[in-house]
C-alpha cells in the first residue's frame, strides 16, 4: 500500500520509516480508482475555468467553505512578497444550520456552484470527500500500529468522530515562481492537522525540506507518481508523537506550467486536546510541546495565512 518518496527505497510498508525521516510517503493500491480521480479533476478544472465573477459568487464564507482567489493566502509571510500564486476551493464536512455544532468555528454547510452551471460538481465532490475520508481513517489505523498502539487508539470519542476534514481543490496558473524575489506557487509551511492526502495532475512542483530549522534550507523535489497519493503528516501528529513523526516543511514552485492538485486534510475534532502520547515520552524525553486544542491551532494558522481572516471568521 505504501511506497517511499526517496529514490532507491521503494519497498512497500515504509510508512513508519518515512514518517520518521521525511514526514512524507506515497500510498498506492488505495482503492480510489484512476478513472474516478480523472472525473474529480475534470470537475475541478471546469470550476476554475469559470469567469471570476461566477467564482466569486461562492467566495469563502465565515466557515472557510468556498472559493479563494489567487494571492488570497500567504503561507510564508516572512519570505513572500505576494500571496500564493494559486486559487482554491474549500469543501468541508456538511453540518446543517440547525445542528448545534454549526455555531462553532469552521462548522456549517458547504457552498456549492450553481447546478445549472456545473450539474455534476456537487455529487462528484461529495463522493470524493467520502472516499478520501475512508482512506485517511485506514492510514490513521496504520499509524497507530506503527506507534505500537492499539489500531483503534485514535478512534476514541472526541478525537476523530467529528473531524475537521476538508477537501481543497487547487489551481496554479502558468505563472513562474522566483524564490529569490519571494514569488511562490505556495509558500513554505507545514500542514496543520493529522495527515494530508495530495493528488496531482502529474505536473512537478512540490518540494520538501527535511530540516526546517536549518540555517541553509535544502529543498528536495517530490516527483508525481501516477495513481498514487502523496501523504504528508501534520502538526497534530507531530505533537501527539513528541516529534517522532514529523510535520515537514514543504512548498510549491511553479515552472511556468498550469497545474491542478487536490488536497484532503484530515484534522482532529475541533475540541480535541492534542498532547503527547504517554508512550512517546519519558523522564529523559519529556514532551517538547504543550497540549493544544486542535481547533485553536487551526484558527491560529488561518489568522496568519489568510488575508481576509478577520473579515470572514466567526
């Protein structure tokens, strides 16, 4: 099911080792067909080819559901002159307006393009959301086993029974990046939650930096692998495992070629308290990071990276 990102290390079952070394790995034989993924990408492209006026009708709301224009997000404010040269679309877990949870940040109904314009769009995206969540839950069980925990460890109430799971469609126009001038497809960042599934259209551009605190950062290209998802581990898993599994810095460079990708972010429940797992610490290796509420961490990151955060946030 799993393959290494690193050349010459393609043996299946490399999840734990790659989590320790890079925080990134490929997943293959995952059960989501290439034919279906082609449909998802087709629908994504159809949305992004709409006129800007039409896309802005579903501009992101207070729950961060909907369309985000180019340059709206700036993932590495310290090094970016402009925002990310990409546009996106957030699709979260559906929470009806009558549900008590809808009053919480990042919870609520999704926005959808008009079915008159994109008649197959909503159904396709909902199907993809369900399949990506199912795959993410399988991977979380494997992570628990890699940590020598019960497979059901992360199934405890309050952890992932109402996760802040999000599909994000991404479109990078053919606008060349220039790191020296602070221009990126997506600025350097780590992902905020448990894990991310990334599907691409085969155009290179993703890079990772294994030593995010190094004075001279070294960036390694992650080549697309047909039919595979790139999986990267996030901040919450790093905190749970006391930095054993790493939340790795990554960025996207655009080489002047239009490209599309689709990310699925698997985040813990909003109210989940994420703290070091007892088996990952000791007197000689105490917790390196304090406990944090998952939703507070996510909102804190949005506040730094989204220019309209104050205007749209609850």
